[in-house]
C-alpha cells in the first residue's frame, strides 16, 4: 500500500507526539531524580531538588501540551494540499522551541 505524503506526515507527527508525552509523564509526576541526562538540565534546576522537580514538572507539562498541538498539526496535514504538507509539518516541529523557551524563562523566575 502506498501512503500519501499527507498520511505519512500525520503518522510521523502523531507518533512523535505520543513519544514526547510518554517521555514527559515521569518528569511531570516527579519520578526522575536530578541527573545530567534526562530532564530539563538548566542551571537553576540543579540548585536544589525543589527546583529540579518544579522546573521539570513545568517543562513536562509544556512539552505535553506542545505534543498535543503537534498531533493536531498532523491532523491538519491530512487535509492540507500536498505541496503545503512539509512546510506545515516543519513549522509544527520547529515550534518545539516554544515550550523549551517557556521552561527556561520559568526557571529564571523561580
């Protein structure tokens, strides 16, 4: 079965959204201890356990919301004209900068 670019993009963005949500859940629930690999590793997060959990909870929530938006973009791609699908998908994907910047800004405020 040959899938259209619309269908491939929908599947890719939906799977990516689900993976990001699954990765974010432990951070949101406070199940990830301070480490140098997994989580939002900004300077302020390493100042205390309280900061670590607060910043990572905020960041995980922001990422999960972004993932839902990304999956919505995937749905939009199903109905977009094929010549616009890749640009729409790129815009959705590049928008990951938004939750990251919001989390950094939140970390600076606490």
